[in-house]
């Protein structure tokens, strides 16, 4: 198996695992290439993949937030950065709340579109 094949298999596994989360009916979603990343010393990480549709009122920023203190958060961050490096489309579903970073919706899960 080539390095690229292993990488894609790892991304698909992570995306499949994260897609098992149930998503709030009032949650935001967005799809696109990663256009911005914002990391802080407080273990907070935010990213932008384009305009968020259906975001909750607390989300005044156009970024999703991830708490990188959890294994799931670290897996999402690694997957998003890897997808960004390959220029892949990132699909994000939000939680419907801003519990990680007050003005950014928390990301519930991500998936990726692979070119054929």
C-alpha cells in the first residue's frame, strides 16, 4: 500500500468514525477547502471552509471551533490539516452550540471529498 493510499485510508476511517455523531437540527454546516486556521494557547482551534449555513445565533464568526484536548478533537484537527494539504473539500457539521469558543460553532464532525 502506498503512502497516499494509507493516508486516504486513515482519513476515511477517521471521517467514518466522526460521522457516527448525531447532529443537532439547528446546527450549521459548510463545505469547501480550508481557507483559514486559528489556533490559541488555550487549546482552542478554529477553521474556516466557507460560508456556514444554518448556524446558531451564538456563532457570529464564520469559523468552526474544536477543543484539541480530546482524542476526537485531535483526530479532527489532524484530518482537516491533512485534507487542507491535499486540497480536498472538507464537509463540516456543527453541534448547534458554541461551547468550545464563545462566538464559533463547535464542529461535531467532518468528512472529505476525494477526487476520482
